[in-house]
């Protein structure tokens, strides 16, 4: 894989975009951005359903023109059942680093009817910054309610990330 990454064009910056959605389900924990939120429903899915970490993972992979999250971690593979999405994120970050890039900044929008993200935004940003090894002021996190979309039982995440070519050590 390092060989394939080495073929990336030597441009100083690259952009990545990721999107994900999951339906709410009763009786499971709600994880958003690696933070467990107190709510009576969680996001269903083969893994832990962390919609934000999945979208970040796909944005990172997209930025290096890599395979997407579903290709790397197929839902059909039993080993990813209930998986901690941090594992997916770490693999995407490893590939970005191997390709010679670092994250400049990341911006995200969550779309969900409930729970309110505002009270948890600082904790989510801090957790995501820690996972990615970048300062909190490089993480944008916005939350919207799905006005007119009829998606009150789902959570959606949009993420863009800017990657910067790392300077070669001399
Ligand atoms: Mg997902």
C-alpha cells in the first residue's frame, strides 16, 4: 500500500470529503466523534455506528484517493461487528501519514434532530483533535436539525479535510 501511496502526485495540498448516515435504534449506546452521549437511542450499524468518525475516516481516505471505509472494513466481515470506529480512523490516519501528508484542518456538519450537540461540542472536538493529533482549533464542528428533510430518525455527517504535504526532513 505504501507503494500505491507513493504514486500520489506531489501537490502541496489535497482535499478530502466524507459523508455518512446511520439510523437511530433504541437500547444501544450513542457514539458521536468517539464520545458517548447520554441518550435513549444509539446509531445502528455493523460497527459502533459512529457517524462522525466514519465520515472523517472517508474524508481522510478520499484525500489520498484511497479505498473507502466500506472497502477497507466491509460490513459483511464479522470481525468488524460492533467495532470501535476509532480503529477505522486510525487506519485512515496511518495511510495519510504514509502518503506523506498531515492534516491542516477539518470541518464537519452533523444533521440530526436530537440530541442537541451544542452542550457536547467541546468534548467532541477535543476527542477528535486528540484522535487525529491536531489542535482543537483545527476542528470545525457544526450541528443542524434536519428541517424539511423527514430524517428525524437518522444522523448524518458531512466532513471536509485539508491535507498538507509534510516537509521532507533534511
Ligand atoms: Mg457508517
